[in-house]
C-alpha cells in the first residue's frame, strides 16, 4: 500500500522506487500485481507522468486509511506492557 501511495504522490514509478530503495522494475511489478488483484486500471501511465484513475483515487484513499489505522494500532500495542498481560494458549 505504501508503494501505491508513493507512486500517486510522486506521480512517478521511478521516484517511488528510489524512495523505497527498490528497482523501477520491482515497483512496476508491485503496482501491476495490485491492479490485477483489484481487477482495475489504477494508474494512467504516460512517458514522464503517472495519474490515478477514478478507481486509483478510491484505492489511494483506502490505502491511506489502512495505513493510518495500522499506525494507530501499532502505537496502541507498543503502549501495552506485555509483562502484565496473561497469555492464554
């Protein structure tokens, strides 16, 4: 999800790949995999510019919400003392 967010924000697969320290090819494959999973074209790819489609904007908004909830959950979990919590197996 972070890769997709970065591609949309930076309007570039190459720049998003550089930001995430992966190859442009790997980034393109990740985006293509997402599009295949949701069965929709999410990005319009032009020579030096990427634009989100309507479906892409919906997915971008979804990704932002998921990552926000993820970060909140991680902070809550990190705030719990594992010593005081009994483990039920």
